[in-house]
C-alpha cells in the first residue's frame, strides 16, 4: 500500500515538474518573440530603387544649422511631401545594374541597400551607428535609409546626427548632406561639427493608406582641399531618426503566423491551469488525510 502511495506521489511530482517546464517555455517564447522581431527590424534592409541610385539634388530646400529654430519656436516644418509614392520593390533582383559612382565616391557594394526604419506605435525611434576612418580628400561615404511610417495623422520625422567620438577635429572638415530622394531636395547640409545635435524635420502628411514610405541618402564627404593630417583621423557618430507625434502612429503591423502565437498562448494557459488544479487537488488530499488522522 505504501509503495502505491509513493508511486502516486512520484507521478504527481513529475506532472508538476513537466507542467512547470511547459509554462516556463511558453512564457519564454512569448517574451523572446518580440525581442527577436525587434532585433530583426533593426537590421532589416531593402534594395534602393534604380531611379534613386544616380540622382543628385538639384532643387534644394536646405536646412542649415543657422536656419534651425529653438525647441520652443520650432513650429515651422518643411513643406509637406505629398501623397504620391514611387513603386517600391522590396525583393532582391540580381538583374539590376549598379549605379556608376561619382569620381572619388566610395561604393561599398554593387547593389546598395537601404536600412529599413519602420515606425509604428511603441517603435518611434532608431539609432544607426556611423564610423569613418582614414578618409582621403575627395572621398564620399554614402548611406541609404528607407523610412516606412504607419500613421493615422500627420507626423514629424526628425533626423539628428550626434558625434560620439572624433580625433583631430575631423568633424570640422567632414561635410554631411541629407537628401530626400522622393523630392530630390536637400534637407540638411553642413559639417559634422556644425550640425552636431541639431534637429532636421520633415512632415509626413496623413493619407488614405495610413502609410508613408520615403527614401533618404546621407553623403559624408571630405573636400579635396583638406590637409593631410586629417587623413588618419577617426569619427564616430549616431544617426538618430524618430517620430515626434507617437500618438499618431498606428499599432504594430501584423507579422508572423497568428495561429502560432495562439498556440503559444493556449499551451501556456493550459499548462498553467492544469498546474493550478493539481496544486489544489494536492492540498485537498492533504486536508483529507489530516482529517482522517484526527
């Protein structure tokens, strides 16, 4: 009789252990999923459309550091971009021909890609690292960014460059130009030290699709007249992109398989429910045994 009771107790303990593990695994899966998705979002890229690869700004609407109002007065934005958007191909296409670089321009890859910055509620900012070392006079480093904002009303996109480290005051001779490729207008221009910490803004107008896609190019260049001492210098900076009116952003877009998420929830909920029932049954049995001894 005692062996039967011990066997039941052992099976009961094993059931509790198994259910506890299932609950823990379900909880970890639900917690890890958004973290994993966020890491993928930070490293996501899209191909730059061909019509953006070779163009250079002609009709400029430049914001320079002297043009930027203080935070208290900053109510005037650049003109609304409009609602028309180019057709964008988010798939890789090996048949595309790479753009011919300008003289002295550094091209890191044959088919350049843009960092995808997807804005929605609870994801209203991105920080992209930039580093340049041993740049030669006449060289240009180019970065592309694709901004995809899900919004129900007008929102303000802000770009800000912050120097985190530099040697030999390299920021004095590195020119930064930020171009909106959809309108072919320069929205920011100056040396790194001039624009350091300044905010450059563009309004993304409300539209029926509740989504705006914009491409931007950042060119960091060194003039041919720069002296040799700067050639071994180094500069690190953060390219910050964020939306001011987070309340006007839409909820996160649906990603992944809803059925898979539901299975995680059902599995965790079922395991937790059974675990609680087993604990209650164990307590009831212990109470009954105590009453019998009394």
